[in-house]
């Protein structure tokens, strides 16, 4: 797996992680470490581009969830505590303002929906719309 990083400015600076290769048990730690490095160096809004990631395993899903939690933890302006966020996720009223996904394959969309990740993570097929959503 290869990870390329770029930044685009919308209403906020958006760090884009372009994943090339499967996001699975053999690669999730590299992905998670790169995201942690980006966050440590100031990334506050991350768009994960999965156009060239044909397969996302449960390990990849856990890594994405970890990034979600890490980004929520560093935003002092977060208006919801964890309990309120969980209620919002269950009610379908909360979507992460800090991490979004781009270019999921049909198989990955099915996995994201069946595991409930779509309840709190938005995904897009259009890069400009994704950046504008932050």
C-alpha cells in the first residue's frame, strides 16, 4: 500500500490521504500511523480517498474509526460530548465534521453500510463536494 498526501483549502484546510492498495490487516498500521503523524503535524480535517483501495477489511475499518476518535479528541470546539454524539449517531443526526471518505468502491460502500459506518461518516464520489462538506 502507498499513501500520498495532499492538502486543499475549502472553508478549512483539508488533508487528503490517497490510498493505493488494499486497506487490510497487513497495511492498516501504516495507514493509522500516517494519519497520526498528520494529526500531530496539524491536520484537523482529513479526507480519505479510497479510489485505488479495492478492498477494506475490518482492520481497515478499525483504523478509520481510530482516526475518527483521534480527530474528535483534538477539537476543543466540539460541542457534543461522547454520550451526545452516540445518541446523534443512533438517531441519524450526527456526521463527523472532521473525517470524510471519498471514492468508495461498490464493495466498500456495502461494507460501510452493513457495518454502520455510514451512520456517522459521510462518503462522496465527487472530490470538490467532499472538500466543500468540511
